[in-house]
C-alpha cells in the first residue's frame, strides 16, 4: 500500500511529525499521528518499507502461532487489529503518546494482513488519511 504518497513526501511527513513532537512540544497530537501514518505509507514503497513489512509479517506469524498453540485457532492479522485499535482508541480518548506513534508506524504495514471487512475498512481508512495528508504535503513542498 503506497496510498499515492511518495517516499519523499513520506520522509517529509516523518520529519514534520518528529519536529512537532519534540521541538513543537507535542502540539496538535492528532495531526502528528496522521503525519506518522502518511509517512509510513509513503515509505512502504522504499527498501525501508520492505523491511518494515517483513518485520510486521514476522510478528504476525508469531502471534498466529501463539494463538494457535493457546486456543487451537489461528488468528491472522492480530498485529494489524491491535495496532489499529491502539491508534483509534488513543485518538478517541485523546491519550496520544509514544505507544500511539509506534502503532501508527505499524498499522499501515499490518492492516493489509487483516482479513475480511475489518481489514478492508482499516485499509481504506489508512489509505484515506495517508492520501489526504500526502497530497497536502506534496502540494506544500512541491514534491513530485
């Protein structure tokens, strides 16, 4: 999933989010989460994104084997569901912290492994957020 966000725009999103989190004294936290999501989606098309996808795939396989061992049922996409849940709940309750940002990095790579309607809705939501923020960043900085 690249969501129409280039790797250059993704990097700009991550740098902007980092500066807003550190220098900007965590001002506009929901926007920082949107920048992290868009930045991750943009970078998924790069070699770093490939490594992120491999890591998330490994975590997903570990979670599936653990749930199968404990319950006898393989739960596919558990990492994606948990990451989306953390991002959404922290946004709703306005308790955005480092866990939220880590989940926002993992969610775009992991949401594609979630099967069914939840996976489709999650992928569409991440894609919509990333496209909107990515288009704004691309237009603001003239990135092609």
